[in-house]
């Protein structure tokens, strides 16, 4: 193989690798790991450009800073429809399944510990209430 072909293949591999990182990465807009802890439904609503979520939020570890990966979030709506999703590496979780509030929400850690919200959620924008200064008084923390 010629050196030029090697360089071309190397450049192609680097380009593909950087595209993959952008699509999955950090807090890039358009990524499932974007903007942990920020209110999600503000952009992910029926009238937005982003996909419409019925519920979305971020689960944090005990430190309240790092996202908690692998937490199962179970949401049951007023019609007894249940949806389970799992938090990603940023702690983010979301669903596009159509649901009707109010919601009962339970978190289950990978070790099996559970925590259920004491009151039903009246909307699906979890980070709107679960943030510093929000109605819930702080972020969602893994059980």
C-alpha cells in the first residue's frame, strides 16, 4: 500500500472517529447526554424542534454532581400505563411514549435499592423541580 493511501485511510478513520464522538459525546446538543440537570421539556415539547418527550430528567450520584448511569426510572401515568427507561452515562433519561399526568415515579439503582416520589408528579419535566432552588429542593439522587 502506498503512503498516500495510508494517509487517506488514517484521515478517514480520524474523521469517522470524531463524528462518532460528536454524535454520542458529552453535553453536545442533539446528544442523549446533553445538558445534564437542565430542564428538558422546555425544548423537548410539542412545539419545539427537538423530539417530544413525555418525561425527562437527570439522576445524579450521591455527590449530586456526577450523573448516575444505570438507574431504572419507572413512570406510571393516570391511566396505569407504565414506562421504564434507564439513565445513561450522564444520568439523563427520557421517553417519547405518550403519557397522561399525574405520574408516579420510582427510581431503582443497579443494586436494587428503590425510591418512590412521595407525591405524584404533575408534569414530566423532572429537572424543572429537581434542581437547586426548584420545588423539590435539589437534584434527583440515585437510591
